[in-house]
C-alpha cells in the first residue's frame, strides 16, 4: 500500500503498512472466532437448560407419595424455571443464527 508515494524509497514505511495490515487481520480473525464461539455457547447453554428441566421432571415424578408433596412442588418449580431458561436461550440462539 503506497499512499501518494509515501513509501517510496522508505523500507520502514512498507514494514509499517505490513504490520498494520497483520494487526487488523488478527483483530478481524479474533472477532470472528469469538462470534462463532458465542453462537455455540448459546446452543450449549440451551441444551444444558433442557437437560436440567428434564432431570427435575424426573425428580418430580419420583416423588409420588403424599409425604413428599413439598419435594414434588419444589421439583416442579425447578423444572418450570429451567424450561423458561431453555426457551429464552432457544430464542436467543435463533436470533443470533439469523445474523442479527
């Protein structure tokens, strides 16, 4: 890159442009990598929340006797909470996959 001949006869100016280009490319690559990682992390988070919701549903089903009504209620609340978190994570994942 030679802006109006400023690098003419000056090797240090060529090196300056080369270093700046490498730094800019490095920043660009870093941002792209972070973007890709974030998309995957959102998906992994969603999968984790779905798994936790299913685990609490299983705990709720295991508490069928009347003396475990409190346990059943708590497990149901936890399952609902993780389901809501999974729904939010799913919506966020769809939003990011649409490139917005």
